[in-house]
C-alpha cells in the first residue's frame, strides 16, 4: 500500500495514500509556493509568521481528508475524492509574490493563473493529471466553483471550508497568537450534506461560534494589522514609481527590471512561464537592485520594502492633509508616492446571506429544517453590530514626519 | 519607560526595555537574517521549518533576559547585561545563505563575518553601538569567547547556552517534532556561578537530562536528516561545477553570476558589502538563472536545488562503487558531480570534558564541590555508548539510479 | 534563600519564596481543599475536570505573583505583597463540598466560613499568621473587599482578578475545552494603577477581548452545562428529602447522618470544626449510606448522585406540567422531589458598570482619561445583546419519562 | 447512527459508536473509578494529578479505537473489536483505593477483582454484556491475557499497549511534566501483525525511542517520586497498626472500622459487594475517623495520611539505624511503625526479552525478519546500563528527626 507522510507543525503527521499527490507536490509549480509566504507583509510584524503557501496547501489537503472521512461524505466515489483533494492541494498554485499584495498590481487574479497553470498542456501538472487519468478541467472547475457536484466546490470554498479551517489555525500558530484548535475536528466530523448544501447539526454550534471568535480575533490582531496595510501600500507606490519612470524612458541600468516587468509596465498580463519565475524571493532580489537606482524615490521605496521601514498610519480625521503635504515636500518626499490615502477593506467575520454574490450563510440543521446560524447563535447575531462598524479613511506616510 | 514587544511563536511575548535593541533589529544587517532560514536544506523535509535566523536571534535575546533574571546573574552591571544581550542578538549576524551549508563553500566562517559586520565603521551596527556608548569590541569579544568576564561568553556559547536553548525548541516546534519546553525555564532559573563557571544544582539534573533527551531526539529526526545532508552535498557540487566552468572560461551569458561570485571563483574572500547582499533568497534567484544555463550539468544541479530533487543516500557497504559509476555514465551523469562520497559528521549529544578544544562539561554542584554531569546521570553516562557509534561512509547520487 | 517549587499542570513551575506560604499549604484546613473539586457536578460531564480548589488556590497565588511584578505594583511594600498573596492563597478556604452547589443548602456562605477559619484562634492558620507577624484581620479584609488599600482587594476580586484569570484557564484546560492562554501574561504585565483603580492601557484591549471571548465560551460549554445544573438540583432535592424525613422522625439507622447534619437539619449554621470535616469525599460517603436507606426516595436520589444518573432538562414551554406530574406519579416518583422547576441563573460575560453592587467595569486608559471597555471594544458592546437574552424556565425530571 | 462523544483533556473528543460502551460507563462499578485517583499518593506531590482511573479507562478505549483503525487490525471482526474495546474499558475495574498502594494490603490483586466483577451474574456489567450478546468470559480472557487470539491480549497488555500509551501521556500532562505526544499516533498507525506478534516497522523506531525516553523521564520524575513511596509506606504501617490494635482487642469506638475491614483484619479476602464500596473517598473518610482514635499512633498516622505529612527518605548508608531508633523512641515514636526499611522497586524502562515471565521485547520488522529493538536502537541498548543501576535500601521516618 502506497503511503507517504509529511510532518506538519500545525496538524502533525499528514498522510498521502496515492502517489499522484506527491508527484504534484514535487513539480516546480508547487515547489514555487515554498517561496511565497502565506501572510506577505504581515511577517514583518510577526517574525514567526514565515509559513508558506506550500505548507498551507498541504494543510488544506489534510483538512479535506478529514472532511472526506465524515459520515455524509465518505460515500463519494474514490475518483471524486481524488479530484477534490487535488483541487485543495492546488487551489493556491496561481498565487504571485506576497500573496494578495502583489495581486493588486497584476492585471489577472491568482485564481485565473491557477486555472492556466493546471490546464497548461506544456506544464508538469497537466501531464501528471493525464498520466493518472484525471481530467484537469474537473480539478479546475472545483477551484472555480463550477463543478456540477456543488458539495465539492463548497468543501474548497465556503464559510467553513478546508481553506479557511487551515489558514486560520496555521496563521494563528505561526504568529504566536494562541487560539484553540480542538474544535476543528468536531466541525469537520459532524458536517452533513442536505439539499446540496453543507450543513451543521445544532450540537456543532458551540464549535462554530468558537471558530468565528477565532476569526474575529485574527482579523483584529493579524489580518488587519497596520504592518500589512502599510506593506501593501508601499508595494503599490513602488510599482507606481517604477511605471512612471518607465513611461518617462528612465534608464534602469540593470536590464532585468525591464525584462521581468515588461508586460506589466505595458499594461499586459504576465504570461505563465514568466509568472512562474516570480515569487517573494525574486521580488526581494529586485528590491535589492532598485535600491541602488539613481532615482532617489525608487531607491528609497525599495530600501523601505527590504528593511521594514514601513509607513506610519494615521486616521484622516486626525491630521490636516495640506499640512502633511507641505511637510512631505519640505522633507524632499514627493507626496504622489509618500502620501497614501485609503479606506482599509472591511473584514466581515460572519454574515448570514449573500456576500459578494456568494451565499455565506452557515446553515444549521434543526431536525428537518435548515436555518441560518444567527437564528441560534447570539454571538453570530452580535457580529452584525461589528460588521456595521464604520471603517474610516486613513493616511500613510513616512514615520519621521509625525 | 521604554518598552517594545515582539510576539514570538515559540516563547510568546518578548520584551525590549531599551531602544538600542530595536534600532539594531531595524538595521538592514539584521533584517537580512529574515531571508536566511534557520535550518537551510532541512526545510525541504519539514515544510513548517521556515523559521529564520532573525526569529532565532530574537529568541536568543529572550533566553538571555531570563538568564539575567536568575539569582546569581541579576547582580551583573546594567552595562554588562546590555552587552551580553547585544552579543546574543547579533551572534548570527554573519551567517550566509543556507546557514551552515554555504559556509563550506566560503573561505571565511560566519563568526569572522559577524565580527567584521559589527566592527565595520561604515556599517549601521557600529554607528548605533557608538551612539549608545557601547564598545563594539566588547560585543565582539563575547561572540568570540574572549571577554574577560568568562560568564558572559558562556551565556552565549557553551553546553547549555542561550543559543542552543533557543534553537532546540524553535527547530522542534517549527518542524512539528514535539518535544517538551517547560524545563528550559527551570534550567535557566537555577543556574549558578561558581569559580567563573556556569554550574547547576543537583535538583536541575532531571531538567538537564530532559534537555539532552530532546537533543538526542533532534539529531536523529532533524539535524542528521538525509534531506539536509543531500542538500548540502548538492550545493557543494553545484558550486564545484560553477567553478570548473569558470576556470574553463565558460560563457555564463548572465553577467550577474560572475559579478556575485567573482571573489569566490578566484579563491578570495567575499568582501562584507557584497556578502551582505547574499541570503537564501538571492541564492534561489541565482539557481533560477543557472537553471537555464547551456551547460547541462549546471542547469540540472540548479533545478535540483530549486525543486527538491535531492540525491538519494546509500551506505557505502551496500553498493558497488564501480557499478555505480558505470550506471551514472550510462545515464549521462558525470560522476565527478553526481557521485558524492562522505562520512556524515558525528553529532555528539553530550560528552564530559573537552570537545574541539572547548570544555563541554555540564557541571553539577553538590554542596561545595563541582562534578561533571555523568557522575550523577546514568543517562549522560549512557550517551557515551551512543557517541561511540561508528559513522559509516555513504554515497549520494540521483534517485532513479537505484 | 528560601525557595520551594510546585509544578502545576496549568502554569508550570510555581515558586514560593517565603516559608509562610508552604506552612499555610500544609495545614489540614488547606489540605482539605484537595478533596473539593473545583467544578462540582460539572466533572460528571468532563471526566478530566477533577482539578481541585487546592490547585486553584496555588494558581491564584501564582497569578498574583505575576501581578506584583508589574511596573505599577512592584512598589508595594513586601508586607502588603505577602498579605495579598496570603489572601489569594486562602480566598477559597471556606468552600464546602461541591463548591457552590452545597452552598445553597448551607445557611452561611463560603466567604463567611473563610473569614471564620482564618480568624479562629484555635486554628492552624491563625497560629501561622501570628508566628510570622501577619495580622489575620488584614488578610480577611482583602477577601472581604474592605482593605483600605483598594488595589489589594481588586487584585483578588474584580473583573480581571487573579481568581478569574486562574480558574478560567484551569477549568478550560482540565475540561479539554481548548482556549488560548498566552494573553493572560500580557494583561497582567500591563496593568496600571490610576485613581485607586486597576486600569488597562489601550494596547491591552485585544488581550482583554480574547479573555472575554474565552469566558463566553466557557459559560456556554462548561459553567452552564446541563450536567452541572442537574447535579445541583439533585443535591437540593436530596437534602430536602433528608430534612423532610428528619422532620417526620424517620429512623435513619446510621447515626452518622444525624450527627453530621444535626445543625443544618435544625436550621442552624454548621460550626467550623464540623464544617472542616466536610468535603466532596465525605458527601459521597454519605450518599453511599443513604443509598441503602429504607426510604425509597432518599435511596434513589442518593444512587443518582453517586452514579451520574442526572435528571433530564426540558424547556418549560415544551412540556405540559400536569401531564408530567401524572407521568411521574404513575411511575412512582413523588413530584415534590422529582420535578424541579427553575430559571437558570444568567451568566453575564461582561457589562460595564455596577453588577450586584460592585463596579464591574473594565477601565481603559486613553492618555489621561479612563473610559469603560465598551467604549473601545465593539465586542464588549455586543455582549450587551447576549446579556439581554431571556433565560427561560426549565423543568428537570428523571430521564426515562421523556 | 448511534454516537456519543466524551471530551477528554488528554485526547480531545472521544467517540463511542455503540450504546454498550456508554451503558458500561454508566454502571456504579465503572462510576466508582471516578473516585480512585490514577496516581494515588503521587497527587500529593503534583497537585494537578487528580485524574482518575475513570478517565484513564476512557483513554485506553480511545487508543484501542486508533489501533483498530490501523491497516493490519482493521480486518478484525466487529465482534472481536467490541470485545477488545470492552476489555480495555474495564481492565482497571477491579482497582481498589489508591490504586496500587492499597493492593499490597489486600489479599487479592486488582486483576482478580476485575475478573470477579465482570463475571458476577448479579452485577450490572454481566447483565449488560449478556443483553448485547457478549460473553463475559471472553472479555475477561483478554484482561487475563489468555484469549486464543493473542493479538487481542497484546493490545491491552504488552510493551506498547493501549494501557501504557494512555497513562504515560495522561500522567505527564496532569502532572505538568511536559513530554511530547505527537508520536503516539505514529506508533499506533504503523503497527503490524506478524506471527501473532505486534511488531513495528523500522520507520517507527524514532517514535518508539521517543516513547521510551518519555518513560524514562516519567519514572525519574513521577513514578519513583519519594512522595509516592512515602505515602505507600505510611498506608502500610497505618494498616499494620489497625491490625495490631484489632488483635489486641482495642475498642475502636466507631463500629464502621471493624465492619469495613472485618475480612482484611481476619486475613480474609474482601467480598466484591463490599470491595465495590471502597474507593479513595471512603479511605479518606476512614482516616478522618481513625484520626480521632484514642490510640495516639493510629491517630497520628491517620492525620499524616490526611494532611500530607509524609515521612522523610534517607539512604540506609547515610544514617545509623540504632541512633535513629533511639531518636524515635526519645520523641515518643514507636519504631515498629515509624521506621520503615525498604528497597524501592526497580523500574525498568525497557529490556529485550522476558521480564517477570512475559516477553517484553519490542519487535522491529526489517523486510522479512523480526529483531528486538535494541538491535537498531542505541538508546534502547543504553537502557541496559540504566537497568543495572543498583537500587539501595532506604529508611523512612518522620521529618523532624533529621
């Protein structure tokens, strides 16, 4: 019997019972994820948070195996199981450098790249899938949420999917932000399938509440951390400067820059082959190059990205923008790049109903009928209050100005 | 009162009570350690083991603060305390890419680079130390083990020093190799200073045994892992190939290679400024370049390093070397680079007495006299047996040959 | 230097730096707490929850030592520190069998017994305190919340006191209900004293929220567990039956029963000497005796208490009381003892302001002014919703009736 | 589908998939184990170690379910699985007060009592087994190690059985003696059945070593703790005094004593019905009675047992016995009861081969042949040294004499 074990610092031993998973893990496409940190700029705030999309992918695979052992899912065909596990393993294969941060600069989102990488007949993934008689289209359809068996889609992407169940624990543990893990097994074990929906029995409510509490906690301490917001903003202005210089025919000296970003600088999509060369590591090497640029602004922004000299964050109501601009100019900072204005995206811990076109309700089964979680959980109900909290505009700018 | 907190996934909250430590952490020299994994190639075997020299450095600082709160050390002057903490924080500042792996290729060890970086008057470290009236020489002397107050040296480097106490826990936890942590506090808390030695009371023996058990365990599962041995060997032959090509005037096409390795290729020491540009990230970017080399061997070795296609390991007694060479040649592998012969270095868990010119005895205080640990610990005594285990010669070569 | 260490499964090593604490721990009065489970009937639901008032008392002492190391409290006199530690160690010394469950039957609460035990000149506690020149009145005043230095009272009893910080963690861990512990140290370390109030800086808010989340969770899963409610109700009807039999001159045969409960059966307070003989263990031995009573009801209720045959719980709205009574009578159960009606007490996770005559506000310090937590914490605010949840009447009765 | 979950502080959620297990757990026979601490007198040294034979029994059941999911055991018939699970659940049902401590005083060991309790046709266990068509003899045969399917016996009792795998973890965790737990799952998962032996593949060796290291550690810190040795010795002399008084027709006043111990005082075996009334709780209540005895020796020994006034322990070589006797007599202590001489039993961590008539070898499978562990494990080999350590005679006597 084939068996391969990978020891994980979050879930312990993870077992692989078919060679296809290991072959996939061994492709350069998947190995690249070793060089993409899960939390991007947040690792600047939490030095332990160096975990990667690679270990997360393995974790998602693991949570899926647990789901597939549950009563209502163990009856899936072994082919369906394999396909959903593959989708879980590769759902992040299209992530670019710094995960979500770089995505804003790209003209194509990571899901689209995932699809392309898996369906690319010249790529390693496609060949392995074909060899094992797996239809790449089917794997892709799960990642895209269009598989005819809706349950498969929901396992990989929904309110309580394998993706979230893994990253919440993984991020918490690696950040050193303690938060309980026992209940995940409970949630997964008691999952039920009703009306093509993933639903939960009433006795799971306390575990689900605990999961939502953990999520609330993680938003406050990690995902909405100012270090992360600042890093993302820095990356955007760095790229803006790069582009502005390119437009003005600046001589970058090092030809690499223009080679690597040729398409992006010309508002085109980076082709897969080139995209697959990019990861956190290559970006840092690029910063090392641009740090030496004759252009003072590009050099400074690069040094900031390299060495954690992030911008400071102040509520828009607490400063006078005009004064700020004056101060920036007096200190030789071009406000175009050194003053960033934004409304941080609103993190929604939980909300019954449709969010961004997707049903995000957690369904609770009470004898024969299904009800949304907030019907039973005062805590879920109370989250509505928190969701309504108004996110205010903020300013970001170099620290020494304050 | 100044206070800065960093949350660590191993020790929890770590407190900094003086701005000098944060200023040091914020230098490019220290930030570089964020891009050097603590375990080098071992992270290939343990996907969670992506922790860096940066978080380890902070951890060593933390363990030192605990030592300095112990009864016999709390009386040190605040200047001495600051100096030993700085030495702990920067003891690994001179580490190169892949930690110990790359060191074999360099012509200067990482301790020497640490010294140079700290004493470099153009560097950021030197300036910060001077600003705060700290003599860089004194910090360096602790790292080099030559400070006149021997205790300071021993805290940073000895059998039970802050360095080992941190990395053992940190490596275990990030690899997911469970091993207890509670006793570290016990050991540190009960440390005593006698005759310019760090000694331990009899009641610490069980905690020290537990620490040695953990070490034994880590050697077996992590430090002597075949993935690590294989990665190191690959790195060596990759560089050998690079050098052989250089000697034979090969055209690398990409000028970067020759620029970066100019000195090493000419058997010279890399100067600090250039050394400080190197880290794991830059090496991976170099592999990405050499992976496309027209030289088949260099390209293949690079791809192996990039994508975890490590060599297989077989005991020398189990294969016939001539056959192996023949097989390699038949498969188009040049045995000069594809057959590596070595005797893995012998890990010594514990040994009373002098090892490599250094007293490695753990001293136990029994009323007024000091005795080596093995006098009281049957387990320490039994380690002698394990130390005598003969390490045999092994062969490394590409997997598909076996 | 005096030092004694006790290893605890919740906090690790706990250090005692003065012999008085160990002498107190070694008294029969404190050793009795080894025989009183912290959670009473709840251990029926969680077999791991066998931790006692004794280990909790040691834990409270430990949390207090952490508080006393904080910046604003380290300046207390060593006498004041000793007194508050003693108060923490002994705050539960007056607890009777099954902690809070038995208290309802007693005519004097446990705090009053604590006071009496400590101030009893014939007792061991009094003698030890006197020997070490500690005024028992002062220790008692902290437990009663009347010490002139209000801070000392608050450390032992307030919203974020050592008592709650210990039991929340201890209960969670022993029940196996995972919930994070790291933040406790953060809360304790950053405590400040302003205007004779214990207040917290804004940077502690996330840790306090996490603590409240944990509390919410524990209420739902442990403190309001139906097993606990049912055990308490059983104990009350068991005692009611005992008393009714006594009133009707029933012959208990075993004279012990009447000796032990003489005062309670006559509506008098149990004197200390006798009270100190009572603990969970003695109650179980009494149940073993009454289990053999000729009175069928007393025997059955005793067997239920001994062997976890708790009553079932149903919302009052879901059953017809008259039918229930009929069924009970048909099955030979006297509804006086076998039908219990009650409204479970309302657990309040957090509420700004005065609760039961005590200021339960958690004060947050924002530069110079103090504000209640809910001003800054959307989560604390949302707790108001949960507090308003209407607690409905429930019925308890033997299981097989349903 | 039937399912009941019990949450455990060691293993997390434990699932029961057949009502028979819950019915067994709900019998007074099993509920009694809630009142027997797993570690007897050791809980005096570790206040957190209040875990009971009840939670341990549930833990053993859990480990067995994991074993039964392993490849080589999943093919057992569902009847065999049920029987071995029942044997695991009830293997300690015959334990008396203070687990092993009281056993020395009894004339029949706990295994024999287990057998009797399960086979007693008037008992609840027998009836439940019969109802579910389980032959009690078969369950008993596994506990006695005589079941024709040897594997079933080995799962419950051997070097790496469910019993040890549970108690080692449970004791470590509740004592607060950290020691890693992850590897247990590895060991269990990879178990194989060869030649009617439980054997382990070579890849399990590191996990088994880790388990043995943990065992070594637990012996040193917990099982051979002086508090435990002293408590056992005290219990023996307490009973000796009780018996001597009985022989000399002493009037115990309280008739209970003679009723409870009637048989033991007359060198007869306690009958089951009476034995089932005994537990730690009843013993403590007896100590409360004998503590008030007019006999000074019995009263003092009882108070010592109640209040942790254990004897001190000194190596026989370090004191002069005659002097000691004189001192005891001068202080009014009768040396018959106040001076105990013994050689502590020798704890064997591991030894290949037959120990006490039982094959204790851990078998390792290397391709087709089986070899004892020490062939492959230098650590197991080194344990031989430790086993040879000479255990010396010790004296126990009241503390203030020293």
